[in-house]
C-alpha cells in the first residue's frame, strides 16, 4: 500500500476522469480506428487491445465477487473515489479492472473513475511500482471530499507480481512464457487473489 497521503490528484482530474463504460467505449472506438489509448498504434499493441476487449467482455459477464468480499465492501460508510490508472492495451488491467468495477458497484459510497496513464504522468509518477516502474493498473483509493489518499493497490496481486518478475528474468522461462503463465493464472484464479488483497486493503483503511 502506498504511503502518500496528499498527491497531485485534484478535483479537476477527478472531473476529467472516465467511468468504466466510457473507458471501454473509448478503447473500442480507438481500436476500430486502428489506434490505442496512448497512440502507440503498432500491430502488437493493437493485438493486445483486441484481446483485452474480449477479456473484459468475458469477465463482465462471468466474473463473480465472493460473499466475503461483498460483506466488507458493503460495510464502507464513507464516500470514496477509486481512481484507476490504466491503458486500453494493458493485459493485466483487462484481467483485473472488471473485478474492481464489480466491487465498486456493491456500494453507493464508492465511485470508480479511470484515467489514461500517459495523459497524467504526474499522477502515475507518484504511484510507481518499486519506486521506478510505471506499471499498471494502479488503483488509488481517495476520500471523495478531501482527496486524501487512503491507500493504493497494483499493478498485480503481490504474489503473482513477484512470480512474474522472477520468471521474466529466468533465462529458462523468459518474458513471453512468463506472460503466458501470468494470463493462464488469471484465467484459473477468476479474481480470487485480487479480492483477498482488496479485503485486506479495505480493512486497513476503515
């Protein structure tokens, strides 16, 4: 969890941020035009985006939030903004953001907002992974009225993140297979480990 309490996140940034539906609509519309959310319009990035659109739709339909997670989220009685930093081509985001959306929908005190990483570098640079990486998605939980940072999460569940990094550096595995293993895990896990970490995070800030 990040230790930042005040940040460069302003009410103007929150007002400019998209809701989940608008973000997905933007990603799809740009893809249909042969573009991505950060204008890296290479074939590989467009292929990632296409796959992510499919993943998002699948999890939107089939993803389930556990009763234990629901109970904790339903107890929240303060107004919060869950601000997500992401991009439409981000594979981790496509696997995880739909579950974050489902959790946020469980409580009217929670408003989910999304900003594009490369359009808000000043925000991204305050929530670097290991102090150096602009890895996404990042979820920043804010007090809606003061914009105090209550906590943050991302870019992956901690255990999954460490395994991925280790495999990526392992010459017998490498980046391609590490990525395949990562997405195989996501498909089998179905958001369970994400929910475990969110339950712990939410307990720590209430």
